[in-house]
């Protein structure tokens, strides 16, 4: 038997300095609090200077900021870009047209997630605490209980802090033990902002904070929420409060409803039970019997990735690429990343954790149908970069992407195979599968001269480096649509439905384009490996993310080798390495797969917290799709380990 607690705790992150690349977070999936080396957000300015603002965020915390003259724009105010497509005109929100720029950018930025508040340590004398004032630091995150312990000296006095997030409410709780007589807590509320920090600390007159005892009532444009502190006495200040006393014990609850905060002990008990349940249910693997030094790092990334997704991404909304830690793309989530962020869940005995975000997608089906219909397509077309409202966002790239369309069918199949194996599951989700298959078949254009189905411009494939007016039948998208339609046909067969129309399309999708024994990025791109050898090497996904039966292994092997030889590493993203690793496993080269997972490239770094750190992107101090793709790849590695690897699993 694997000792689950011992396995988890041997990867507890431990920090001895204010590591601004790797602050540690506590959360419950719907709410997340990110702390510095003090266990609070004391050193906010120092972390923000290094592009990692310390935030408190929730899934309900969305804000719409009026323009300077108080305007709220509607989608109808936006001027769309017209394109010729297969003999007709289609329209997409791609360009900021002259005179329409304010509308374009406002709709792009709103609504956005915002920072609920900053909680920090303060001195009674008002002198700011900096990292230079803190010595003898030691901080450890107990992954098994979700408890963050911080120990340091301030002004020569020992300070011990315990930071815990409640599992039942959006509450963060703190306990301070110290002989420091002038130490307190300060809570500050910012105005909402669409940038990485989600905070505007200057616009004091744009929001309102009123206090009733220990409860703050917050009003900010379209947002209204409450903050309750479980403590005996506070000193209200403008947009915040201060707490002083010996050995402070305090819980702070953020909520759109006026609810009391639980006690510190209740928070600790709730968290302990919830984390024990999570770690008791999840699939795990023990790499400790493997002599290969790479195995320990794989195990570390596995454990920490599971923790990170549990605290900010297994929830009622699809996760943003930076989860609930900071804002990326204004806090919006990207539907093409939904697969990398969440498809692993059924493979780790966590299928039920996928259902809430899937239900969110079902809730926006009317908008998705309207989006498809707006350009003459059938079925449903998922918006690429929505906020909580489900509305499409203007973007120079997002509206022209389509590779997100098969994701939900793929993920439903994973749920069926691994979690919900009943016939009723197929029946309950058949309508969604049908609508997605209808869109894919209508999006593919039948060339009457060849009898083959093509993808035509305007189109931006997953490898976003091509001119959208010249892309034709990108290799990955064509194979992925074919794969998704194949799953839809299989569902139809299980349920006794006629899927002949979809099968006809499958049978008439042209073979992938090949030049010099290599797969090309798209059908008319002979310079794939000379001019377009950057961004995502998506050809490998057709034999990694899924295993297309039309891929010739020897050609894919040569393709992967060519990618590793010539691709510009600094342009690749965290999930590219797991995608290539899965391709390598399909090619029976698990040794290469491990090397790819651990590739020492700028966007494949996994810092002490476990976050996939994108070192060339100041707007992405963490990147959850890297962690999610790793978790999607690992079950394939478990089933096909390198020679000499003894991986012990518990499911």
C-alpha cells in the first residue's frame, strides 16, 4: 500500500527567502489567497515589481468598469471585420476599426476578475515592512492539509503565522504567535482592474466601503459584496481596516451575501477533512523505487500540479490560464485551454470534479448557437475567450480559432470510459454531442471538384503563426475534427442513432499533407520547418493528444525529430512538451517522453510552488495548462514506463 500522506508531504514546498517567482497559495477551488514569505500579502509591492502581484480572488468576483464618461457598451456597438469565405461573407470581431477602438477594447476588457482585497502585516508605528526587515525565514506548505506555516523574525522578534483557506466558504484564516508588541493586520480593498493584479489602488472615489461592526459592505459599479472578520475588534479606515492585539487569530470571509465568517478552528477543521478526502480519492503514483534521478522531479510535479488544480481550478467555472492566482487575459478563460486544464480529471479518479465547469458550458449553449448561426453554421460554436457571462471577446486571434470545438466530446468520452459508465450518461449528453458534430460538419467545406472536405480561410489554427487568409486544412484541426466526429458516431452507435451524415464527412477528409517525409502545418505550407518553426508544434498532437489512425508512425517519428531539431524553443509553451511527450509514448519512446516532460526550456520551468512558470512572459507568472497537460500525459507514461521504471499506482 502506498502511504498517501508520506507521498504527498515529501513534496511540501519549503521557502527560506522571499521568492517572488514562487509565492504559495491556499484555496478551495472557488477562492484562492496567494501569500508571500510572511503568510500574508505584506510584501505586495516587491512581488508586483517582479510581475507576480499577490491577489485574493474568487469565481464570483467579476467587475465591469464603465468608460470615463460612464458608458457601458453592448455587443451591437462593435464593428465587425468582414471576410470572404467559400463564396460568401462572414463577420468576426477581429480588428479595432477606426473610430470603434474604445468599443473594441472595452468589450475585450469587461467583465474582468478583480482582487477582493489585500491582507498584510503592519507595524503600529506605521513604518512599512519590507523583505530587508525580515530574517531567519522558513515557510512550508503542508500539501496534505492545505496549511501554510511561516516563521521569521521581525525587528528581532520571532513571528509565527498559520494561513488556511476554508473548504466550505470563501474564507482565509490567520493565526499569529509573536512577542512583537507592535504587530497587527491590515485589510485593504482596491477598485477593480482588468490587468494582471486585478487592482487599482489609486481610484479611491470610484468605490464605496461602509462598516457595520466587523462587516464591510463593498459597492463598486455593478459589484456588491461583503467582507466579515471573525475577530473582536477592528479599526475601520478608508477602504479597509486594521487589527491590533497579542497573538491575533482572525478569519476573513468574502461573499456576495452578508454572511458571518467562521472561526479559525472551524476553518482548520474543515480544511483538514476536505484535503484528507481529496488525497484519499485521487489516483496517485509512487516513483520512489525508481533509481533514475528524473523520477523524483516527475513525482514532485505530479503532486504539486494536483494541489494547484484543487485550490483554483476544480470548480464551477472553467479555469483561466492563471487560475485564481492573478489575472491573465483579464481573468477570462480560453475554451481551447479547457482540455489542457481539465481533461485529466477523469483519468485521476476525479471525474465528478469536471461536471460543474461542464455544466457552465451547457448554460451558454444559447449563446454558442447564436455564435454559430451568426456566420451561417449549424450547431454550437464555443466562444474562444469568454468571461463568466459566456460572451465572445473581440480579439485579433480568438474569434478565428476552432480547435476548441471537439474538446467537450473528447472530455465526455473520457468521463464515460472512466467515471460514468451508465447508458443514461450517454443519453443525458447526446444533444450536446449532436450540436457539436453538426457545427463541425457545417464548418468543413465540401470541394465539389475533389469530393473532399476542407477548412478554408479565414482561419487561425492552434499554431497561431500563420496568415488567417492563407491557411487551408491545418493538419491538427482536420485530424481532430475527424477524431471528434468519430467519437460522435460511436456515441450514436451506442444509442442506436443514425450518424451516416457525419460518417460521410469522416470518410472524405483528405489525408494530411506531407513534404520530404514530414507532416506539414497545413495543406499549403511547404515551409513549415523553415519559416514557421515556432509556437505550438501541433502536428505532434495528432499522435499524442489523440492517436489518429491515419498517421503513419514512421512519418510522425521523423516529424517529431525534425521539430526537436529546428523548432524555436523560446516560442513554445508549457503544454507543448507534454503534447510531444504523449506523441513520443505513442511512438514507443518513453525515454524521450520523460526528457520532453523535463525539458529545460524557458516555458517549461516548474518553480518551488509547482507552478509552470513562463519565463519569457511577464504577464504569465504561472500557466495552468502546463500543469494540466502534464497530468494528462502521466497516465500514458504509467501505462508505458521507460525500461527499468517501477511505478507503483494506487487508484
